[in-house]
C-alpha cells in the first residue's frame, strides 16, 4: 500500500512539474528546434529532467510519513549529483556545450559518487572460471568510466519519441524486481519513485491515440540525470558484501542501450570517423529508415530490452555462473555489431520483416492494385471506389498502362495516392483499406494488392547499391525500366468517390 501511494504521488508530481516546465519553456523560447540530424518537425520543450528531479526532491517529504524509519542515507548525494547534471544538461540543451566540458562535469559527479556517496565499482565479478576480477587501484577510474559511459548511453539512445523513456522504464522495473527479491527496501523505494517519474514523462513523450507526437523531450537535462541514476543503482546493487545482483546482471539490465552505443562508436572508428560525431546509424534510425512507425520501433526496443533483461535476471535467480552469462552477453553483442555494421544490408532485411508481420510503413504513399487487362479496369475502379467510399481522407486515384504486358495481356494498374504526410494513424487507415480491397479480390489471384511505397535511396540496395555491392538482377532492371502511360486520373476528397462515380471522368487527359 505504501509503495502504491508513493507511486501515485510521484506520478502526479512528475506530470505537474513537466506540464509547468513545458509551459514556462514555451514562453521563454527554450525549445528543441528542428534541423540538422534531428527528425522532429515541431519545436518541442526539453523538460523531461524536470519531472525526475521533482520526484527526487519529493522523496525528502514522502519518505518519513509513508515509510517511517526507512532511511535512504545516500539520497542527498544522489540528489546533489542529479541537480548538477540537470543544470549542465539544461545548459547544453540551450547553448550546446562542448563534449569535453560535459565529460569533465560527468567525471566530477562520478568522483563525488565515490567519495561522498560511497558507491564504487570494486569488482567485475567472475568473468573466467574461478577468477574474480577485482579492480583494486583501478576501481575509481573504472567507476568514473562506467558512470560517464552510462550517462552517454542514455543520451545516445534518445533519438525518437518515447524510446529512451520506455527502455529506461523497462530497466528500472527489472532493477526494482532484483532489489525487492534481495530485500534492498531502500533502493526499491527509490526505484518505484523513479518509475513513477518516468511514467509521468512518457505521458507527454510517447505517441498514442490522441497524442500524435511528443509534447516534451527528455533533453540532455533528463538523459544525463537518468544515466547517472542508473550508474548509481547498478553499482550500488552489484557491489559490497551482500550485493543484490552480479555486475554481469547489470549489463543485461541495460543491454540494448549499451550495445547500441558501443556498436555505433566502434563502427564510426572502423570508418575512421570521430566516435563522438553524431549520425543516423543507431538501431532506431535504421528501423525508421526501413519504414517502421515510431510507435512500432519503441515497442520493439522495449520488448527487446525486456527479453534481454529477463535473461539476466533469470541467470541471476538460477545461479548460472557469472562467466557463462558474461560470455553469452559478449556473443550477443558481437552478433549485434555484425548486423549493424552494414546498414545497406540491414535496412532491406528490416523492411522484409515489417511486411512479414503486416505492420504499416511510414513510407506508404497509397495503395497499388494490378495488373489487369485494359478492358477490365472499369470494373476494378468500381470495386476500389466502393471500398474507399467510407474513407475520411483525401486521395487521387490514377490508372496507368505499362509498355510491357504479361503473357495474357495484363498491363494496366491502379494507384491510390494518399497524402499521408507522416500521419501514422492515417497510414494505419490506408493499410486497413488495402486489406479490405485485397479481401474482395481473393478470387482473382492474378491481381496484386499492396501498399504503394515511396523508396528512399539511402541504405537501399535496390536504389543505390554500395560500391562493389550487389546490383539488381536482369528482371529487376527490366521492371524498373518499363515506362507507364497515364490513362485516367480522378481526385476526390473525403471519400466522395463511390460506385456510381467511377465512370470515365477524365481530369488529366491521356498522355
């Protein structure tokens, strides 16, 4: 009951704090503007850290009345470090500090965690059979390295709406399970409060029905604070005389951000670029490039992190030797790195997976129906018009004839062009209409119904293969070199095209 009350109180505190912070940021013009390598199209306040810091401050007031004698003696050290990183991140969001200055501040906070908080990475655990990797004199440098690494891992995974918050929420839930099982009640309380703070942020940051885009971003102020909290929690729970988990378990609890960060930096080094130079080759960028909707990418990443985290927790509870869990993690990372090393191969593969699962694609521009003989396309238009009669979106219906016909003379196809403009809900409606048309044409196996896709040349072997890479086969080259002639084009708005209006009205003369 106390934990439930704490969660509700912190959820309310986070939501209100972020709302007030967003309103103030809008008035002062402190927003993240589109441009550069950023993919959002609207100016958005970056106040995610406001909710997390507000929750940490509230714990001072809520711990005593809710939990009586329970004391989290290190909360002051956590709060001071979080405030320093929050202010640094906020300054970076506004004036863009150099990465060297950010690293200095992050390292200083990590040192304060060691000397004032008493949280230090002393051992890597049993990474080889019977061999404990104690750090000794390297403990402080490795603590700083791990803390700075986690801070920047959260920052680098923060690329699309809801991604970093969702992955962090999964990791916190799993860490909370470990803390509860191990009897670490103080840290369980802290984690529950942080889960509530993140949930309040995700209410504004996730995409869901009624919220088509993020209303606030996490920003560097939020990602740096989150990374620092993860570093504190993972080190504190995995070190000491009676740790709640092994150091290897911590790797699994945050596997996806760690693998993505290290993998991308290694790839940049392999290409002889600076590892700190931003690009669009993170895993979530490749999913977006393959046409996945943001909500689908976030769901995939959250479930992937949940699966990897449960592997770690399962290994901990089943007492699997640490070295086996460690080398399994290394094997998973190597496989991951080899996959993302060549995006021009990965993106088409992700696109095929998208089609196999029947997921909508952001590259959808309408519906393709073909091929039929020229004498049959009025009947085809009638069927399409009937299916689109109840639609609520605008579209243009065009009929084309190719100069290459099949053996039975079928060389006419229809394209329903829809101005989706990135609207993920509209993309879903177009997919449902395509499925309805396909269902009505089940008896005509020679007619193909699919989503009409606008291909992007970047990382697409079929458009621009890399030097020395695979080229299109003869059939593909012939298909793409075929010429199409426009026969008819009709424009209708709001779904006014019905069976009675699909005659031979011509708005664009035959070419």
